[in-house]
């Protein structure tokens, strides 16, 4: 059994840099250090207003990082051109319009089936990237997700994180059902949004087929207290806990 991979989202590092101007903190250096400290991927989500990650960052990161590069975003013409030029390891399609603060919903794969199929066909024609689509925890959406041509789904885990303190078992139930159905269709499983050191281990232990998590906000917040190297190691430990210590809670 392999532990899910940790992809560090460096958007918040770019937000901090942009607040003051200049290049401090240096997004590239943080990404390289994250890899050095054990991260198995780097994630960015460029938006049209460049309020955090900029296109220039994407090009620089793509030429320098050595782990998997994951680019998230809405499949606008500009975004599709960017991923064709950069050729990341993974493209994660997210249905968020430009004005939203952060991703807040998954694709309706039934309603958007033809659109997603066209987009993914184009990505696969122009790149060798793996394609993942952001999905709410709803098993009925997985069959349509498979029909889009996607390789993986990324489960939108905000609801899990919100409900976890009240009942971990209930919080994860819909995610387990969705993951099981996705696996039946041959889809890989990623997860992301509001995952942290409190809820990550339970997810890693109980979500079938989980291959990768993308974490940014909570990880950066924790790094303010623990330091980046220690924080990445803490997150990796949570992902591996159920493998190293099978009987642990």
C-alpha cells in the first residue's frame, strides 16, 4: 500500500509576496525548498487577475521543479494555452469563475459533459498531461466524469472538513461512496480543500484509492508556527500514519 502523495499549493506564498511587491517571499525558492523537504508535487492555481500566482511564476516553476507540477484552473482559452505551453504533469479543471475568492464547488459532470469532453480532448491532443476534474462528493457524477475522458477526479473536501469535528464517520461517508464508484469506472482519486493536520490522517486511512492531496492554505498557516520543513514532514506523517501504524486511530 502506497501513501497518498502530498502536493504543496504555493498560491498563498504568492499572495504574501504580492501584498508588498518585490519578490519576498520567493515563490520559486519556496517550491524548491518544499521539494527538498519532502513534497511530492507543487500545485498552482493561476487566475486571470493574477492576485496570487502569476503566469510568469508558472513558466519559471515549470522549468525548475523536479516533482509533479499540477496546474489548476478554469479552462478558459488563456488557461488552455498556458497548459499547452507549460506541459505540466497534471491539469486539474476547476469550475470557478474569475471573481470567486477560492474554489467553492465541483463540476456538474452531467450538465457539463460535452464541454468537459471537448476541453479534455484538446488538452490530451496538445499535452501529455494527466487530467483531473474537481468533483463534489456525489457518486452519480462519477460515470459522467469518466465519460469526459478525465484520468482522475479531485474530491472537493470542504464539506468533509466542516463536518469532521462533529462526526468523522458521517463527514467522510459520501466521499467513500463517490471514491468507490469512481474506482469502478477506472478513475484515480485526488482530494483537496480545507485539509489540515487534524483531518488529513482520517481521510488518508478511510478514502479508497486516494492517490494525492493538494494542500496550501492550512499548510502555510502551520508553517508560520512550525517552519516549512517541519510542517511538510508533519503532513507527510499524517498521510503515512495508517500505513506505518495500521492499528493507530
